[in-house]
């Protein structure tokens, strides 16, 4: 029962501004950015003429252990690939 009451008292941010107000979520965001850099996830390149960038958004979740305690706060930076059109933005 303690696990259920713990879940209801934890607030998951709905955007990056809410997350940045809480040190636990800020650390999760920093950890994600460090992992993306360490894994060479992207390269900075010039944007081709007439093309637009793909935006991104933060998604926040709480990882739990089997017994229900919090394992960690997880932030994931996701590309908004759904904003692209086939043959216009990619082939």
C-alpha cells in the first residue's frame, strides 16, 4: 500500500520549465544530455537551404524497482519526427 501512496504524491513534469524547477528532474536532464554527448548521438552541421530543423521535446518518467521504490528519475530527449513529410524533408 505504501507504493500506491508514493506514486500519487510524485509529480511528473509536463514540460522542461516544470522540470527545471526541481533538482531531481534537472539532474535527469543533465544525465540525458551527457549520455547523448558520450554516445556521439548527433553532429552539428549546416542546415541545407530551404529546410527546417526537427524540433524536440522532453519526456519524463520515474523508474521503479520491483519492490516499488524509486530507482531513478529519467528524462529522455525525443525528436519530433512527426513534423517531417516524406519526400519534402527526407527520402
